[in-house]
C-alpha cells in the first residue's frame, strides 16, 4: 500500500509517494526523461540502496557522487564538487539530479540542481524519517556556512519525491528519534489531534511499525504540502514550520555542526520556544510540559548541552533568515497546536530561557 500526496504549485506541481518498497516497485527510469542523471548519495546510504537505483537507470548515462556522511559536509566545497561532477558528466539542461539519502544530501543535491545551468530537474529519494517528513518536500535547498546554517541556498522544487519507508529499517536509532522531532512539530504548530495521536502511538513509531510510520509520514507530508502550496517562499505561514529552528540552528552552528543532530537541536529548540511562550505569559506552562513529556518519550534532548553560552547562542540567532532589519522574529505558540510569529521579544527573556 502507498499514499500519494500532491504538492500543488501550478506548473511546478509534483507528488510525494509514501510507501513500502517504492524504490524497487517504481519505474525510476521514467523519472529521468533525458539522457543524463547525477545520483548524489552518502557513504552510509550507498552500500544499502545505490545499486538498486543505478540498475533501474541502466539505460541512461549516470554518474554517482558518494559523499562522506553528516551535516559537516553540507558545504560550499561539496556543492562545488557536485558542479564539477555535472560538468564531467557533460550534463545538458535535460539532466536529472537524484538525491538518495537524508536531508543533508537532499539540500546539497537540490542546491546543485537549482544552480546548474540556472536550474535543472531534481528528484528526491529520501531515506531518513526527517527527510521524508520535511526536507524532501517544499523545495528549500541550501548549504551551511561556518557562521550560520542554510545561509546559501535557493527555492527549487523537486519533480517528484519517492519516500520508500522500507529504507527506514536500516536507519540508526538516534536518527529515527531525530526525525520524530520534525514529525511532532506538525502537531505542535497546528494539529493538536495529531499530537495526541503521536502520544498514543509513540511505542509503535519507536518500534518502526510500518502502519504507524506510514501514517505519521503521510500526515506530516500533507501538512507540509499544504503550507508550501499556500506560501512557497516563506512570506508568512511557512515561517511557522520553523518552530524551534532559530534556537536549534544557533545550537548547531555554535557546535560547529558536530554536536546535536538537526532533529535533536530542533527538539530542544521547540521546548525552549514553548517555555519562552509560557514565561512571556503568552501560553500555558502545562503545554510546554506536555511537549517535554513527548520529547522525552522519543528520547530527544530536553536540556542544553554543557558548555554553550546563552550570550553566544543569542548572537548566533541574529543571523536567522526570519530576522528583518536586525529585528529577531521567533515562532512561539499560544497553546499546543497554535503557533505564531512574534517580533520584539526582549533579549533578556531569550537569554533567560537558555539558562
Ligand atoms: P542526514 O542527511 O545527515 O542523515 C542522517 C544520517 O543517516 C547520515 O549519517 C546518513 O548517512 C544516514 N542514513 C540516511 N539514510 C539511511 C538509511 N536508510 N539507513 C542507514 N543510514 C542512513 O540528516 P537528516 O536528519 O536526514 O537531515 C538533516 C538535514 O536536513 C539538515 O541539514 C537540515 O538543515 C536539513 N533540513 C532541510 C529542510 C528543508 O526544508 N530543506 C527541512 C528540514 C531539515
Ligand atoms: N523546514 C522548514 C521549511 O521547509 O519551511
């Protein structure tokens, strides 16, 4: 069984396919209408899933780039390597770039596709839970700089997303848990019923029960597809998807992308945002406690790693993409399931919530 979720963007509309065994049951060569394809993947994913994708494209001229794994590789240098690979392939405008892996690979390969000859076709084959529910959908592509996360990038929508949930069987436990942070985000910002469903099915999800995983992924993708269709370039509503991210990105950057995983940093960031909302008198503290309880059940961090200074984190937050003319804007909530954009928050209150 699989589910098809449309992302409606006029002539750039596409579908997200979610189901078991999709990498073998889908006609992958139909996703590559031209002669050339560049497959981008990483060293953990390649031994598991690359051969199948390459075999399905055997009639095409295919080059593969296997990168080292991890956030520290989402760099301008790796982006340049992909540009060179496309040049080496002799790729013309009808090339298809395929991202086979997690969000790091998706963001990098997507940015390469956005830039090669000013934009070529791009297909997402996400293999982490986080990539299936968030990064593969919606067309945000980017690389990090030492000074800030995702600061260089482009909006460039994929032509298709194939989320084969069978690939989650090999995902390390910590990565599964990190993905659950972005799943519960959809409940936290706008769907209290989904949040309650996650509370009820936490054990099934941690046990990777296929029905629970497919349900959670499909609901998450529907939420994301709806927001992206209404606000593709983040002029308003899409900012809400950044709940916890301004805090989380500051933590990731301060740890030089080698500490908490992205999903873990977002988990902690959501809790900080919920606590800040309560401390500013905007939301009940009981809702922050309920969020904390589900994060703990998912084995996600709820305390700041040692050695991070509140002042340094606040400084990092100033480079957030939601800031306007130096004024920080954060996503807070009024209650669980009701997020909002808030400006002019006293900096002392933000520093205090880190302590
Ligand atoms: P990731 O890409 O680093 O993957 C996590 C780890 O799992 C890696 O070590 C990878 O090699 C391994 N892996 C992947 N699939 C596997 C599988 N099936 N079996 C075994 N191992 C597997 O990290 P991620 O959590 O997928 O993505 C995080 C990135 O996504 C961050 O850079 C973040 O900024 C980005 N992101 C982007 C968006 C967006 O809208 N573009 C949204 C959310 C997050
Ligand atoms: N992950 C946030 C967004 O896609 O907007």
